[in-house]
């Protein structure tokens, strides 16, 4: 009995390692390959565009500057965490959507509406105690984001309208709504260009260094919560079941339509919270040109993290670090910050092309496109509509 | 084929297999699922490359690197799932890839039709070259598939479970055709796990188990029992001992049920039936006569267009799948990958698929992993599901073990009614025996069982009463002990009326 147990433990460790490798191999190779191709881009653009002499060590100094700018000092680390926060929150939202078989491209709109919502509430609570104002403003952002996810969810549940189409539309509606609200009801009188009043007392307290606001804590707390929701609750089981096989889920007594609405709302809530943290924690005011790529980057983050909350956390830190290190890289190595966009795009490209990647590298026993997320993107999910 | 060995990571699919096929011979390849039949045939057809061994045609070693090499040597395969284009005509499908051209731009349809008629005539069947594939019966479509291979002058035909989709009548016809082909000097490899058919049609039978050739027999010198034992590796009871049934009160009552399919066609048109406690009602019918829709309506997965369903006297028309499940109705779906399992999920989750929210598997919103694992271990053991662990994804199991997994979940507890749709489709003899025994056990324990199967033998063997479904209606009820197989087969094919050319022949 005991020897059998020992054997099974040993098998368990080996199996666990294999399972981890199976999950991480593709993202890891995607990242490494992106760095390699990025290196070629660095050298080529330096020679061809900036007319510098050929310098094969430039990529190394650029990546070193990037890493140093992201992790090299306490301030660098804090700035990495600050930039990680919205990516992590919105990425978790997108990942939960992927788990339910939903491709939520609307994180961008949900993020913006979350930001607007938090400002609108913060302005109302100008004279309340800080704790009340902060809580209310965060809630305002979450509710606004959730509403922006709820609508496409409802449309899909009722009419079968595909969430990819409706969330893209909702992104545009969010942009237009943003410029109207900031230039109208929420405009600070006399401001040019139109700007909202400062969030005032609702600004998030700084915990770390100069900019490390409390939103960092919230984002990292959301990781175990999301994991718990997905893997330890019955609701999470239902979400994953609907994503993995909607027909079997229906037979299991799960109502896919209700779950779609719920999941889209949760995804919107998290993206909205990301927006709220950005406004309340960093910029404190909003103008119509308030723009960001967080919503779209979070899709790559969710994919890179394989829709697993812990993976999403690692991916968000990576992306946050690249954003934080980009400036120092330009200053110290003379490589433009846009390189980070190139690397991010390459990561996405290699992730999507993972079938080719696995064949080229002869990776066996490694999970690729059959994994949640990729599958959601490549699979049409319209059948529920006709039932 | 000499000394063919093919290894996949972790398994040796073919272990030093020798197979010889003579001119004009029908050679049956018999084996359980996963025994290595398909791998061997894929090697012959060029879809897989053997690690060792060689293939000889007319005594000369050949290299078959892909299907085109196989076709060039006259080796053709008729797949279980037909590779036909429904909107094109018979002639167009047959010439596809080997078009007869009148000039560089246009097909010579007249010439193609003439050759098709001639070929069909030579082998004793009729087929209208201009008929659209979608208008043909399954049996006719299969003849088109065979015609395709003959058009390309196949000398070796591999047929993968050709009778799985046919009625008994159609099976007879295809057998006649195969015999004619053999007489013409062509060789046929006939893959099957149906023992009676193999004994009827084959000249020689090769049995494969776990990648090895276990034995070779001639039909005249063997029996079904011996073949089954060779296949499975132990003595198998081919017919379950089922004893007398003791029908009790009416459990399921269906009144004038109408159900539509996804496209809005009425597939069930006024079905009335009753199933009593302790009896098995078998529904025989050719696939596609409304059985799937009937069953899906019963378990709440499909809307009832008209009519009423009663379970133990309670009206259950239009209630949710969960409500039906909670009334202790077990369901084994025909398509186990669609409704039965979540393939990407581990066995544990699949075993609690319908009860994940209930005690002891969940407390409030929280799932109890320990209780789920304990129950899974117990069920896996009780239902002999062969798996390395209860944590592996359901997709890693063989078809038979996946089906046992569903049975383990659905047969659990004190079931009121079991709705079984093709419960043993595609399974090997050992798994079939196991599942049949469990069905009888449930009946004897007082469960009402509704069994739908396109496998007439299965219906005949298990049912206490037999209903024949034809075009959405139950056209006859028969006593399971006295019913005659040919009579049921005829009812399945014709619905009880003397059928004109419809079931047998050509459209024109």
C-alpha cells in the first residue's frame, strides 16, 4: 500500500512537471522567438533608418536597458507593477470570457467606461470621507464596465448576435460616449481642452514609492479570486463547461444563455475596474483624448497566460515590464519605444501560429491550439442561437 | 504485408503483422477498437508509414508514401463516413479527380455516364448516374463509393465497417455486390466487428488483438464464440442471459408526440408509447427516422412541438433537462461527444456532470474536490473504466471506456427510466457485453428502459417489446421473444407497406 502510494507520488511529480511544460512551452517559445525577431528588427532599423554603423550587440544593450528599466531599481519595479495592474485586471476578464467560449474584444470599451464611471462617481463624492469616496468610485467603475459587458452578453443570449461583432461596436460607442461625457456633463468649466475635474479625495492612496497605488494590491488579489471562481466554485464549473461543450453543458442542466450574460458582465467588471484604477491611481483626470491600448493588450495577455489566472498574472507582469522599460531603453540604448509594440505583436503572432511553432520545434506532448482561448477564437460559436 | 510494425509514443499499434490477400478473396479483418486494424489499413493506404516491414504487390516490394501511391497500385479505401458531395450527381462524384474530358474545358458527361452504367451493370446493380447524391439512400450512396473505386480500376478494396449504417436488406445487397467483385478477381479487405457478417461473407478471417495477429480462420472451421474469444482474449457471452421480465407500473407515457429537427422538419409525427417498470422497450429503425429527435425530446433537450410526456403520471412536457435528470432519468446519448461528455475535462468532472451542484459534490457555491474524486474512483472501479488516472481528460480514453464513463454516471442510483440511444455504437464485443449486462441488471431492478438502436441485433437481443420506427411514426409493436428478425427488418425498410422500387433500386 505504502509503496504503491510512493510510486504514485513519484509519478505525480513527473506528471505535474510534464503538465506545466505542456502549458508553458508554447508561450515561452513565443516570447523567446519574439525577442529574436525583435533583435533583427533592432539591428535592421538602426542600420537602415538611423544610418548607424552595423552593431550586432545593439539588441543586447537594448534588451539590457529594457530589463534594467523594468526591474533594475525600486522605482523601476514599482513602475512595472503600476503598468501591470490594468493589464492584469482586464486580462483576467478576457481570460474568464475565453473559458466560457466568449471572445470579448470589448475590454477596451469596458476599460474606458470603467474610467468614466469612476470619475463620475468620484466627483459626486468630493466631500465624503476618503474610504467612502474610493470605494464608491471603484464600484462606479466596475458597474459601468460590467454594464458595457452585459449588453453584448444579453444581445448574444437573446438574438445570438456574435460577441466579437457587438463588443467591437460597443468599443466605438464607448469612445463616442467618453468624448460627450467629458466634453459635456463632466467638463470642468472653462477647461481647454475639455477635462474632467480631478477625482480629488477618491485618488487611490500610494503604498509603494512615488506611484505604487493600492490598485496594484487589488489586481494581484483578483488573481486568486479569479482562480477560485473558475476552479473551486460551481459557477466556475458552469462557465468552463459552457466553454468546453455547450451541448453537454445544456444537458447537465446549465443554462448557457444566462451564463453568457453573467460571464460577459464579470469580464466587463474586471476591465472596468482596470479603467477605474488607472484614473484613480495615475491620471486623476480625464480628457476626450484619454487613450490606451490596455484593452487590446489584455487580449494578448490572456492568450499568453493560456486563460489561467496565474498564467495571466505572469503575462501581465511581462507586458507591464516591457511598457515600463521601453522609455529607459530609448534613452539608454537609442532604440525607440515602439519596439515594445513590435515584440508584443510578434508574441501574439507566434501564439496564434503555435501549430507551426510546435512542428518546427518538434515539441511533443505540448498543448497548443486545442487550448482554451485559441479555440474560442478559431471556433464559431453560433449554435446556441438556434436552439 | 510482411512484418508490419508501427509504434506510436507509448503503444505499439502494429506488432510484426503479416497479412496476405489473394486475388478474388474476401478477407475479413476482425478486432476490437484499438486493436490496430485502422493503423494497418492506414499503412496500406499510405496514410501512415510503418517503422518496420514491407508491403508487396504481386510479389514485388512497393513503397506507399501516400494515398496517391496506393491508388496507383489499385488499392482503394471505402471509408465508414462517405466522402461524397451531396449536391453533385452520381456521375460527377464518381469521376471527381479522374475526369473524363470531352475537351480541355468541359467534362464528357455522356461518356462518364455510359461507363458508370456499364460498370454497375457488370456487377449486378442499378444506379442512375444523373441522380443527386442527396436524393439517394445510404445503401445507394455506399454503392456510389464502391463504384468510384471501380471506376479507377481498383484491384484491392478496403471497406471499413461497411454495414454499420445499413439495414439488413441493404447489407444483403452489398454482400451480393462484394461477392460479384471477388468473382471478378478483385480482392477485398472487410473490416468489421460483427461476427455473424464476417462468418457469412469472408473467405478467410484474420483476428487482431493488441496489434498482433492472434489467429486466422476459415468461416467453415470456426464459430462466433471462438472468434469473440480470439478478439477479446477471454470467453465472451454473446447473448446476455436476460430471463423473464416483470413489467410493473407505467413509468413513461408518451402521447401523440410531435418533434421537429433543427431545420424545422417534423421528424417525430405522432408517437404514442408506454414503458413500464422492469421492461425494455426497444425501438428499431433505420437511422434518421426520428429516433434522435424522439429521445432528445424525452430528456428535455429538444422542444416538444405537440403532444404530452408523462413520467410516473407527472406531466413533464417542456421541462428542463435538469428537472428530468432530477426525476432520476438516465440518458445515454447517441453522440457521446456532443451531449455525453466534456472531452477536455477530467473523468472526475465528467462523472459529476449532472450532479456537480448537489451534495456531496458541492456545498453551497463551493465544489468539494475530495468528494468528487472519491465518487469518481468508486465509479471507475465499479464500471471497469480503464484509465491511468481519474484526472486525465475524457478524450484520452478509448470509445468503449468513454461509453462506460457515461453509463457509470447515468446508471447511478435508483433510476426511474433509462433512455438509451445507440448505447453500444462503435464499441467492441467486450464493452458491448458489459453494457448489455448492466442494462439487464437495471431492468431487473425495476427501471423502465427505452432502448433505441440502429443495430437490429441489439434490439432483438435485449428488448421485451419492440417498436419499429419509420418516418417519424411507430408502425408496429412486437413481442421481443417471438419477433422475427426478417419481419422487423422489412418493417424498418418499408414501414409495413409493400414498398415499390423505393428501397431497392434506382431513381429512374
